[in-house]
C-alpha cells in the first residue's frame, strides 16, 4: 500500500470539525484551559513544569530601542545605548529563552517577534542586529532554527528615510521589517495516530498558502501605552493556528497587555503569561476563566462556514474569535 493511502484523509477544516465534534469536545473538556498570569520577571518561571508548553509566542523589549532603555537599564544595571548595554540586555533575554527551552515539550516551538535597532552607538550610526543575537542565543541552548518570517509593517510615512537623503553615500535603508524567529525543541512533534484535536485544528489551503509565506504584510497595532509596542491580534492568531493544536498550552513570557493570551484562550488553548510591569493591567484584561469548548468549536465552524477557507483581512478573524468566545 502506498504511503499516501496510509495517511488519514484531511477533508478540510469544516468537515473535520463536524465529523469529530463529539470527540473533540470531550477531549477539550478534559483539559485545564484556564489562563494563568504571573506579574513578575520570566527569568524564572517556577510555576511552569518542564516540557509542559507546546508553543511560545512573544515579543520582548528590543535592546537599544529608546522606549525600552529605562526598563532594560533598571533590570541589567547597564546603560543601554552602548555595546555593553546591548550585551547585558541580551544576556537578560537569554535567561528567559533558557526558561522557555526548559518549559517546551519535545517538538514545541518558540516564536520570537523582534526588531533590530538603528541609533548612534559610540558616536556612529549603527544597526544593532537584535534578531541575529536572539538566534545565536537560542541556538546555543540547543533549539533548532526554522525559517523565520519577515513581518513588513506598513507605515503612514512611506517616504521616511534616514541619513543624507538624496546624496550618496550616507543615506540609510529604512528599517520597516521585524523578524518572527522560529525555533523548535528537537525534531518534529509526535502525535497519536488520528489525534482528534490535531485534525480539528487544521487550516485551509488558502490559509496555509498565506500564513506559511515568509513575508507578512500586516499593519502594526496602535500604541496606547508608551511602555509597550503591542502587536496586532493577527500575529498571534496566525502563529497559534499554525504552530499549536486545540487544547495545547501557549506561553508568553513578555505578555505586555495580553494580546497573545487573549487570542490563545479564544482559540481553545491554555494561555500562560508573565509580565514584570503590573501597571499595564494584564490581570484585568485577560479573562481568568477557561473558555467554553463548545463556544470555541462553534466559532471555528462559523469561521469556515462564512469564509469557505478563504483568508480574511488581517485581524478580522482574530477579533471575531475574541468576541465569540466569552
């Protein structure tokens, strides 16, 4: 018999949900999906057991970005606008990556949204490669790099430039992309044959083609607090759908205002978050009760019944899930 005939047939998201609804609902009801939030540093996440997390989705403070200078300097004791500050800030982040690696289950994925920094360091204009340092640090922990995503963030100022304008050679390329770095703990994740939660978590061909393209064109979220740079719900929505299954545990060690946690909960995952700044109101923003599995499955069915598997405009699906799952 050919390998193709040995594989369970993937009917499509709506058919899979309808055909296995009872089994999926029963499996989800057995899971503890109540979100967990801790208001302290994620350099030590004692509440998170080893190998218990299936996906980490996070956006840490970017070293040498001015809005995070004070926070990182306070945590590291080193002024940030320097080579020493860059190294000290990444040493702090690396301690969090080590905790994430400990917490990840075999085959689990760490997704880190991080941008590079352009500013003067030592009197010279520099691009400080935050994404490269995060990659080096995560690989040093034994995590395997996967193909990263380039998040191109449309701006209202398309003609913005740095440097000498129209005169060579001292004009600089505009920094308008961020990286979503992907790392895996060991080889591909193993599943029980015909795992109902996995097959009920499938996405459509159109979604696969859009989400697994390396360049994402998604407008950034508006900044409503000077201490955060929130990403739009579309980013965690895609990552959670792509890289985890219903009933999985999703961790955000730099939870901020809770976007990742809101989205993960609405998608039927257990959301766990850490945030060092209590003034951001994370505890009040993220519902503390578990989502209703029936509501989650109903929202998924409604999504595919409405779209037929087509890709909606960024954030539309995520916002509908947030509204549908109380």
